[in-house]
């Protein structure tokens, strides 16, 4: 968005969250293991992610 004097500009950020295991201290996207997107349903403000060795189970709460 170009900058303008007295411009009334609004932004509606929509962040994307992911959970994954990573095998080294320096993050390399190619080393992420079984990533899963965390998508909060309406009204939910917390998430619990559990990895069972094969995949993720994500539960949500408020």
C-alpha cells in the first residue's frame, strides 16, 4: 500500500500457524518432520498439539 498523508488504511492480518518437529538447532525448512497447520476455529484461543510418531492430533479450546 503506498503511503499517503492522512490516508485511512486498515489491514486485516491472517497469520498461518504450523507445528512440526525439527532435527537441528538452526531451522532448515527441508528438515521439518510432518508439519501440520494449526487453524483456530471461531471463538477458540488455545490449541494443544500431540504427535503420536506418525501424525498430529490438534484440539482447540477457549
